[in-house]
């Protein structure tokens, strides 16, 4: 299983490397953003045949205008069973919504503030100063 995961990471790395090289060759890198997204996370413990669907997860954002090489938000204080965010079987409840990274991307792409509620209907449920990354934090000026 570890060898299979290692191979998948290599495949992803190679594909992203080639994509970035092509976009740079076309002179479009500074106007490109790539973001990973999943509709579910994975458990940290095995069900005997792998992992099950869960909630929390990590994502990558890359692009020429992205202020990279940073971890935004916070990693869990513990990945062990019984940790602060674990609700059983290694299923972590996220501390930050997916809107946390998507709102600054939408802003960078030109979605006006007046359109945010239509794009992100749950945005009003979060404290934007503590749960949403600012555009200026995620992107270069």
C-alpha cells in the first residue's frame, strides 16, 4: 500500500511539474491558480482494507501569484486517536471550512464582494477574520 501511494504521489508530482512547465512556457503562470479539492477527507485509521470517508483534509494551492511555501490555517495538534479533533476511528472534524481557501481564490479571480453569498451560501456562518484566508495573505500584490 505504501509503494502504491508513493507511486500515486510521483504521478501527481510529475503531472503538476509538466503542467506548470507548459503554463510557464506560454507565459500564463502569473495568471494561473491550481487548487486541489475533494468532496471528502479520509480516516486516519484503517478499516482493515484501507481508509474510509471522513471530513477534514489538506489541500494544495499553487500558481505564479500565490504566496507559496506556507501552511495556511493549522494542522491538527494531534493525529492520534482521541486527539482534539478526532470523533472516533481517526475521523477529524475540520477547524476551517473549505471556503477558507476558496474565497480568496474567488476574489483573485474577480468575484465581487456582492456576489460572494451566491457563490458561497454558507460564508455568513463563519467569522471571516479567523476562518477565511485573506486575498492579500494568499496572493502576491
